[in-house]
């Protein structure tokens, strides 16, 4: 049985996964996230903005006002990147945490990606 809750591609073509363990034992500490797995996936697949983390050079911070969320705030997802196990030249991402946040702030540095339809 796989430990993968989900796996999606970000707009830059990188596969980002979230383990069942991470979802159940960390993200669900934010009880509001219980019914928001689709909002997290949507945030990774179609973010409004991706920032470089200013706290960890291996991480990026995603934001999206997702229509799939059960709350009236943006979904913030932190993703950590590493080399792929099968192919070390391939970059892969793993969800570190996700939760709602009203504004795009907190631990963010330079913009890595901005949705062109957002302004």
C-alpha cells in the first residue's frame, strides 16, 4: 500500500507529493484542513503565486484563493524539494504543511512564479 495521499504537477512541471502520514499527522493538526485536500492540490497545480522561502533554501511557499476550500482565505502550502530517488537529476517536491491564511505573507522571499491571470 502506498503512503501517498496525492501527487500532482506544479505549473513548472515538478511533481509534488503529500504522504498520508504528513496529511494525517501534521496538516490535520489544523482541523479546518479536514475537507480541504482538493484546495491543497489546486494550490499546487494552479497557484496564484509561488515564493522562495526566506527560511529554508530547499522550500517554496504557494498561495491560492481556491474555489475548492471550505474557508474564506487563501490556501498556503509549503513544499520542500529534493533530488528524485529513481533519478537524482530530477527535482521532486514534498508537502511540508498547508493551512488557510488571509494574506500572502510569512516566511516568503522572491517570487518564483506568478499566475498571469492574477493581478
